């Protein structure tokens, strides 16, 4: 019996194997993950686009090597689907701004820096990036259980549905591209900050400013959305500088504070006598560092589920800058990432250094209290900012859930 000839020679088989191993599999896995977890239809479209991109080189190689019409038709159809999806994703990419004067905007300190509309971090909605990240964290992070991740996803979806319904926040896009640049060690010195000004504010009238330093996940738009409610209530300016993955070092913290204050002044008059620093999680590192260097220039310090820079808290400059300075620390009683006893120890250390520290544990909250207990948090912050450093303030929780706050005394 005559042997049937193989239409693919050994060289083509080897090439196809390389394509499968080094392109198809690495690209297909994240695409499938995104398809399974995406919350938005744009996210699902991006997943299908990525799947097409994963298989297109393999299909093209099969069409070329086999000379079969079937493979050629499949290749052309896949390319057409890719082009169509790319057109929709590009057309729907956020422009980064709405009609001025917008309540919220991107501001850049670096000359020539601009909003990267077509960067991957903006082509894929931020909520879908977070859904994929939370799923991966259940594998890589031993502290995040599947149950916690499911609850965090539910809270995040709810938040983003709210903010995306706001035309100005929808048009804003994302700053997550800066996080990815940091992960890939790609330099990015844009000096980016989000700035929020209440819609009813007279921008020519100087007003207090809150400077918010984000944690290790990046400068999420959801943080801005939550704190914008506080800014509206207080009639203050809110500014949130970006620092990649949130690995705050002293030089970065100092530069970002200057960038942030200038960014705020670009859009509204700032009362420099009333500057308040706030740090979430790793953002507490930045606030700790700035307290030692610039604490005398700010009115108060706020730490949320915080990590502290111990060397900064122990420094002589912290005592010199922050003696008598009002400090609020809000943390979850059930935080297993930054345990309550760690936070209590640092609160006591700041008190010994002369600061007026108020520690407010939140019952039932873990490290993600900004999402899970946002109404309690905003109520707590609004009451405290009304009288920074006051020994007594309105309880931030309903009576049946209240936990006594701790006024750390000398």
C-alpha cells in the first residue's frame, strides 16, 4: 500500500509547535479568564478579540502550509472579526474628559504628557481589569479566600455600575496604565493626578484640599468616586496623585504632593492653610513620610487600613513637624492584612511623638473597608474633618454596631 504523503513537512510542524507554545497558549489563557469574569460587554468583546489574536497566526500558518481553502476562509473570517471588534473597542475608548468645566479631570505635571486613550488600560474597562485581578489573587494571595474575593467582586461591580452611570466619570477613563508601566519597569514620569471639584463650588474662592494617596493596586477610579461624596459634603477639593503600584518612597511621596497641589491649583483656588493628607493601605507609607518632612504644612493626617513607614514615625523630624497635629486612623477590626494590633502600636508611637491621634476601628470590616463600609467611612471622615482632632465626635456606626473609638493620650 502506498504511503499517504503528509501535506505538512517537518519544518512546518516545528513552526506550528512554536506558535502554539509561545503565542497561542500564553495569549489564550488570559483571554479565557477575561471572558469568564468580565462584567461589561466591552470586556467580553476584548476577550473575544484577544482569542482571535491568539489563534490568527496559527490559522494563517495552517492556511499557508496546507494550501487548503477551508483554513484560508477561517483565517480571513477571524481577521474580519478581529478588525470589527478592534473598531468598536477603539471607538468606545474613553476620551479622558467631558465638557468643561468638569467636576473631575486628569492633570499632568510633565510637559507634553496626556491621557493615553488607546492604551490597553483604557481599551479594557477598569472594572473588568479588577475582576481578572481578584480572580488571580485567589491563587497568588493566601490571605484572599474565594469567599472574600466573591464579596469583593460584588462590591466592586456595584461601585463601578454607579460611577459609570455618571457621564463625567464614564468619560474619565482609567489611570491603571501607570500601574502596568510600573510592573513592567517602564519609566513613567507623567506626574498624573485626578482632581475633583464639587459641581457647586466657586472655583475662584480658595477652599481646603484633600490629597489622597492610593494603595498597592493602583489609583483606582472607584476611590475617587467614593471620596467625591465626601468632597461634595465638605465642599472641598479632592486630588489623588498616581504612583504606579503604590510602592511609595520618600522622593516619590514628596514629588507627588507637589504635583498634586499644583494639579489642584490648575483647576481651582486652593487654601494652602487647609491641606489634609489621606493614605489608604500602602498610601499610609506616603502620609507617614510626608508627615516627617512636611507635616508642619498640613492641617491633618488620615490613615485608612494603613501601612506605616516606621522609620518616619520614629524620626526627630516627625516630632518637630507633627507635635499637636490631628491624626485620624480608621481600620477594620477584622483586617488580616494589616492587623489591628499593628495599627494600634503605630498609633501609640505617633502619640508618643507628640501627635493627637484618634484611632477608629470599624466593627466587622476587613482590609477592604473602603468598599465594604464606604457609607460608615464617609460619615466618619465628614464628622472628623468638621472638627479635626476633637476628642469626641459623632459615632460613625449605628448604635447596635458601634465600637468605641480610641483617643490615644500622652
